């Protein structure tokens, strides 16, 4: 069987979890050989950074998800240390090294405070690669006609480090219509149980959007290329959204002025 990323024939010994186990997924997987062991192992480099040094760590702690080794989740976003409850109780999170500037008193009577947390800790590239791998793998698993319809060569070049130019994505609560679920039937049901949704939209001939939702976190990316037209057209930068990485935000602002 040929690996869908490096396209080499292989005899893989391990299956691939389309959504990492660290999100709570145990069942939505690919059979051995669809992703070779070498690619599978290489993916762990960016997967680990995306899971522990971004906003994803907050949601993993909030849901009381155990790590692959069965331990409570722990991560760090900039200087803020985030730890899940030692008994895996949901909605119990410990924060350490909190900067007082990021705290705001919201209820003087109870002492309740709001904490502002950065979304990423130099982990944008890792998150973009994680989104792209989940997108391609889920299409191969659940939407074979879409997988066969489009050319994913740019995606493969980026994932395989043949092209190191950053790949833009949006973290967003922006409502965008006409998305459909990638997984179907029972796969969709099982992912919903662990707070995960994988969706797609054929925006135009050069834009196949993939959306990953985990709890209250939503990320969106174009699986085909780095084209920014769909982002400009939807006015993401004027909504409660953010385009990553920073140089792409500057590019869109420049284009809108000119």
C-alpha cells in the first residue's frame, strides 16, 4: 500500500488516528499502510507542539482527557502553565505563572476573575500541519470522491517539508454556511462524543475548506493551497477571528488598502 503523504509503498505496523488520541479519539482511524510508519512518527513532532503549546491544551484540560500514557494533560502557552485535574475531573484547571496584567476582576462579591490567554505559543506552523493532516486523512477515510477529485500536492510538499512557506489558517467563531460533516454515520457520532467535529466546504475550484472544531475551539484551513482570496471575501479580519500567521494578516491589510 502507498502512503497518502510520501506516496511510498510500505508495510506499516501501526494504524493512524485521524484525530489524535490526545483529543480523546479512539475509533476514527486509518488502516495500516495508508500512512507509513515513518510519516506517522514524523507527525508526532508537530502534533505534540500543537497539542501542548496552543489553545488546544486548554480544552483538553477542560474535558479531563488523559494523555496517551494515561496522565493528566499539561502544557504551556507562553509563560502560562496549564494543568488538568489529577483525577480527570472536567472543568477543573490549574494555572501557574499567571501574569496579573491578564487578569480582570468581573465580580467583586465572589472574587471571580477573567483570564486572558494567548491562542498560540509559536505553535502556528504546528497547528497548520495538524489541521492539514487531519483534513487529508479524513477525506481519504470518509469522502473518497473528494479525495480523488482534488490535487493535494502542495499540501503534501508542506507536510513533507519540501516547501517550508507557512500555510495560513483562521481560528474563528465566524458563521460560514454550507459546511458538511466529513465523517458519516457512526464515525460522526463517536467523534461528537469526544467534542470533535470535522467539516468541509467546496468554496470554489481552488478552495476546499476544512474546519476542525474541538469544544469551543474552531479552526479553518484551505486544503489545496495558500490562496487568501476566500479569507478576504469573508471579512474574517473584521469579525471575531484571527488569521495566522502574522505576516498573512499584514498582507491582507495591505491589499485592502491598495
